[in-house]
């Protein structure tokens, strides 16, 4: 019989697997962006028609760059607006022109859903 040559201490399989990261850690490296978010729509007089003031942190969450945003109220009424980033706007609110909201019958402080729409 041949004697086995010693090549150092034996390494267990468990110790070897500790070096390999789990799949969940690899998946976390991809940045998750939310698709839509529930917010409050506020009526403000000094905003241009077709524009909406949103917080920069909310815009970053939604991935809004030069894209438009769509605000949907109760699944029935929707607005497509260009975002204006403003630090003065609370993160869970979007400020829209009061006249537009009045014509659509949307009350102040209404809960709505906002999502990003890619420009064509």
C-alpha cells in the first residue's frame, strides 16, 4: 500500500463555501427602484400648468430624470406632468397647479399614485 503524502492540513468543504457569497448578496448589489408610490397631491397657485413640484428624494426613488410623471387619483383621473425638483416640497407630497386640479375635480390633499413615464 502506498502512503498518502501529506500536503498540509485538510480544509473542510464548509470552510471552502464560506468564501463564496450567497446569491442574495449578489442580488442586493442591483439598485432597486420603486415603480410607483402613494403621495398627497396639494393645490398650489404659483406653479405653471403642466408642471409638478416634487422632492428630489422622491424623484430619485422613482428614477425620474428628464422623464414625465403620471399622477393617478382613484384609478380614474390622471395627469401627465413635467417634474420640477424642489427641496421645499415634503417627500410624500406633490404640488400641482390649483386651476388644473379644480377643473379635474381633484381636492386638495388627495391621496394619489405617482409613477415615472419615459419620454418618447
